[in-house]
């Protein structure tokens, strides 16, 4: 029986990091197979691959070691996810929330990061946190879309929820996002503005890790309400109470801005199909898509 290696095992075998293996997978540069959702690597194929392309692979791995993987981290966005799939963008997607994604980006674990982090004091999105965490680093923040954020509730809005204070007054069963997610920060900010203590609200024990998890929980009666974007309400045929328009941006290093993968994505957004999809999803304002919102030229 041929020996199959896991991602961790093949990384150890090649003496590279696991994230480099995922990058090679995204670019289809390494022989592999997928069984029950897991990537597996036949050892004899890896050996043959190394023997046949030793010089090429050595150069490839050296390049990978000096660049973050072709990975999108940060917040989940339905329109972005669709665009990456339709334009055959060679990025893997790992949506773990804005704050965790930003930490991965800072640690060179990903090339691109999606953000919608509200700064309560300035009421600005993304720029204050980037200035704080990436001070004087050569990064550029590109506008993706303004998105309508609000409360998702069951079809017909049976509890008659209309505003944030109703979450407390009507004893609504809420599903929250994980700490550090953009929607988590937004809910805390809105509660503070209305003088509502989070301890007075009722939450499910387990948080949701994406907007679609919020929609799914409400659609299946596990929760009465949660904060998410309007596009998810339409996807799950739920009612939607609009609260704010937020700014969703893409963060990338200067050295990768003009690379083919990112430019391919930006070019695809000019396609008629992209414009139609944004309208179909609902809750998107893409009039400023591609605009530079923050640009730091210098590096320490």
C-alpha cells in the first residue's frame, strides 16, 4: 500500500512550513489527492516530483519562503467569495474574523486580508487599527464595498424587533460573533451608544464564526436575532432591520498590489457579471471599489 502523508507530514518531509504547503496546493504545484475533505500526499509521487523538478522546485520553495502564501484571511464577504471563485483567483480562503485575520496578515501568514473593524472613538473603519498595528509599514488599504449591516430576524419578524433596545426589552435570544470579529465590535459599540449592558441580553453559548452562520442559526430557530449583512438575510429569506452602512476593505502589501492575482480580482470587478451580482445580493454599495483608502509608502 502506498504511503500517504498529511499536510503536516509533507511539510516536515520537505522542511517547509505548513502554510507553504497550502500555498503550493492553491497554485497546483504539488501532487496530491483529497480523501473525505483532507489533503493527502503519496510519498512516491512527492519523491518523483522532487527528482523530476529539483531545480525548479528549489527555486519555487525559495520564493515561497520569502513571500506570504496566496491566502485571503479576515472577515467573510459573500460578494468577495463569489468574485474569487468566478475569476479563478488562485487564493485559498480562510475567514476567521477581522482581528484574527489582521494578526495573521501582520505575521506574514497571508497575502490579503478583509477588514471591517470600527473604531468607536473616531467612527472610522479599518484605518485607525492599521495605523496602530502597522505603523509605517508599506501596506495599502483598498475599498471593496460599503455593506448594509443590521439585525437578522425570522421571516415576518414575529417578535416585532425594530431597534437595538428591543433586544433587551423583548428578551430576544441572540447569537453573537466571536470576539474580535467586525460584527462583534459593531454590536458592542451600538449597545454602548444606547446605554445597554451586554450582560442584560441573552446569548447562545456558542458564537457564530461567519455571517452565514448567523443566518443559518436564525433560519433553523436556534436564535431569534443576530447582526450580519443584508445579503445574508436575503440568502436565508429572513427579515432584516438595517442599522448602519459599514466599510469593508482589502489590505495588501505594496509588493503584492501589482501582482497578477490581485490585479486579476480588481479587473474582474469591472465585469458586468460582477455588477449584477452585487445588485442581486443586496446591501452593497460598490461605487468606491478599488479606491485607495490608506497608503503608507515608507518602511522602517
